[in-house]
């Protein structure tokens, strides 16, 4: 069983609690069968329950003694006393049910919570186990740890790059978005850097390893992940917070009743009524119901603590790419030379780019479709290293290249180009003459600004931050568009982790991200939410996963969690209030132990019925409406 904040977990708690739960269920069923048959003696009927109390109750009582020594008072402490009380009263069925409630609740919760090993296993599984080395005799497959610096490594189409290196042969693209935070597939030609963990495109590449596997970028992320898990903050659960007040009060009333009346039965009667079922049952029921409700809304709750904690977070930290942006470049500016028609340039560029795998080709083709510009077949297409894309369209020679490449080849033309700006760009030459410069950006989500404006007044966030691995110009551009003032750009996973830990030390944090480079930060935040389904690593590291890439779903999660917390508090506090009335009645002698047990069962039914409301969808799960603009 997990203890309160700061208490170390026992060895294999999920396995132990699961075994106790199964044993308790079997024993209780056997006892009920014996009672139904009616031909067995009282002792035989009680034997399964006694076995449950010995097998499951004793370990719980042992933990109780440890908590008493550490002066920790939680709801499970009172439950442990209730088990002892039930034994003294001969109420073995009641004691067995308490054992089942404690062990079953912890087993189910532990099963639902993702473990650090699952994240690291997913990371390790993603990287290939072997590398294809090019030798004089041919290609040889070797384990990754046998790759040395300087080795030539062959990467097949759609394979994951096993080591950091430089391209020796081949032309293609690689998807590095999971690692770098950059939203685009990156073009690779001889001399280009490649990162381990990046996904190769359709072309075969040969690279020269520049680092050992253990020193690669991907391995560094795994190391940061391990460090993040070891230093992950422990969260004090809602039941423990309430139990810290409820348990001492209940014990005080029970002891006062005994001392003032001189009747030990009153002590036992108070504790029977005081069994913390509203904490042990009502809160988990509300959580389970809310998990079901969230799943129907395409929100997967992986860690139940998310539902308790997210409503108390006051700092929200966003990654940029794929979270506040769409993760795809779009053509935003067409700066044409004097006398050149933008439509003509788009026609020539799109006709040539339809044959390219460059990450910006899709953006140019999309712009042509929107503008209603048709494309024609191109000829003499080539993409020589360092020269960009060349071809002929309608007898005109078209070249699409970059500023730096053009400066090296035709410095006279490059000197007259428009000044550099944020984002990506390309230069288009027609018959060797400058025709246009195209600029591209990963545009903010349409609802981004209104959502940021909605966070403080509706969800009481004190600070909104943007932390990204992307370049300063891009991150500042996005921040200005959506209204975020505190910005950190060009951040590595290690640097993101430092920022999140620093902010979490000040107040509870909510982190939203979608790439592998976000995984350590997701784990270090009070609540980590993975946005979309881009990475199984990110999903494993997060406490919740929003399957639909929509900020409106984030708002739904915030409202769903707030609603769950309110229902859980209503059930728990209301149940404790009713139990308190019963304890007072038992203390003055008006409620004997057996009647107290019946009264507690009635209270349990009431609070559980109220907690079940969490699974019922309300009329509205969000008050965020992007079309309305920034929320007041």
C-alpha cells in the first residue's frame, strides 16, 4: 500500500494488494455460500473470514504500527484500527470488507498508474536493436553497442536512425520532430547531421557514426527520463488529506467516550461508525466514474492522481510544436521581384515541387491548391547536393534553393534578397533570375489566443509559459500571436526538465507536450498531459492523454477534473459529517456497535450513490468557445 507523502513504497505493492484482494473476495464469497446453505457451524462459516484477517489484515496492522511510530495519520490508519476493532467485536465480515476495500482500491489504482519502467521500456523498444554496418565484404548486422565512431551505417527507408552521425550517401528526409521540437521533416543530403531516434523517409541513407550509442542524443533523453522519474514529486492524495483531520477526531471522540463512561464498548462502537468508508470508497468511485466519462470524450486518464491534482495547478507550461501549433509548415509570405506575377511563380514552383520530398514541398502544393493554380509536368528534374531543386517547366528553367546556398553560388543575387526573418524560407529563380522568396511558418492553432485568454479567469492559472526546443524567432512569433509573455526557446529536454522542476517547486504545474523531448518534463510536472498521439513515449510519461488534438479538449479535461473533485469532496465530507453524527450518538450510548455498523452501511450507500454522479455526463463539459474570441 502506498503511504502518505514522503513514505517509501513497499516492495511490489501492486502484486501484494492484488493477491490480498483476490483472496479476500474468494473468502467472503465462501463465507456467504456457507451462510446461505445453513448446514455449517458458526465456526466453519467464520474460518474464511478469519483467514482473510490473518492473511490481509495482519500486514495492514503492521503498517499501522509503522505509521503510528512515524506519527502519520491517514484514512488507512483509521481503517487499520477498524480491522482490529472488528476482530475484538467478532465482526469478521466487516473486518474482511475493510481489508478488501483497502487492498482492492490500492491494487486497481497501482494498475492504472503508469510506472517508470514502462516508459523506459517503450523508449528502448523504439530504438532498433541492431545497426547495418557497411564493410568491404558487404553489409553486416551488429548490436548497437558494437558500433564505433567512424563506422559507416546503412539506414533503410522508414527505419529509425540508431546513432548520431553525418550523411555520407543518399538524399532524403528524416522526421526529427519527436526529438528536436521542430515541426518539419528535415531534408538530408551528404554532410547533413542526423540524430539517433529520427525516422528515415523513403530513401536509403548511409551515415558515418559520430558518437557511440551510449553518447547519442536518444540515449541522453533516456538518461534524463531516468533522472526525472527518480526525482518525481510525490503527491498527497485527497483521501489522505481529509484522513489527516478525520482520523485524530474520530480517535479523540472514541477515547473520550471510553474515559468519560468507563465503558470500553463505547470506544468500539464509535470506531465501527467511524470506519472511513466515505474516504476509502466514495473518492475511488468518483475517480473511476470520471475516468470512464473522460474516455468517452477521447481523454485517457493514465494516472488517477491527475484528476485530484489538475484543479489545483496554478502554472501551465506549453510546448510549442503540435500543442499550440498544427505541426505543419504553411506558406505565409510570397515576396516577388518587381514585375513578376505571384501566380506565375506559384505555378512554376508547385509544378517542380510535386516531384520533391522536401518538407516545404507540401506547403507550396497546398498553397497552389488554395489559390486554384494548376500544375504541369516538369522535366530535367535534379536535386544535386548543395544546389537545391532544379527542373524545367514550359521551357523555363526553375531553381528552388536556400539563402546560404545561393550566397555561395551567386553572391550578387543573394546580396539583393529581402532580409532574413523568422521561420523557414526558400528562394525561387526563373531562368537564373531572382523571382521570389517564399516564407513559411508553423501557424498557431486558430483557438490558441482565445484559449490562453481563457485560462486565468476561468481556471485560475497565475502563470502561462511557453517552453520549446524550436528557434527563438519562431517561439517569439507564436508567443506574440497567442498572448504568452514568458518564453523559453531552443531548450533541450534537459533544460526543459530544469525549468519544470523550478516552477513545480514554487507552485503546482500542468505541462502540455507531444514529443519525446517533452517526456522528462511531463514526468517532472505535477500533472503532465500528452497532446495527440504522436508518440507512445510521451503517452507513457504523461498522466493523461488527449487523443484529439484540440485545445477545447484540454478545457474539457480541466472541467471534468474540477467536477470530479467537487463530487468527491461532497461525498467524502458529507459522509464524514454523517459519520461524525453517528460517532457522537455512539459516544453517548445511543448507538451500540451492531447498530453503528448498520448506520455506517447506510452512510456508505448514500455517499457511493452521490459519487456515482461523476460518471453521468452533465449538460456541458466546457465553457470555452473558440469562436467567441478571448474569454473575459
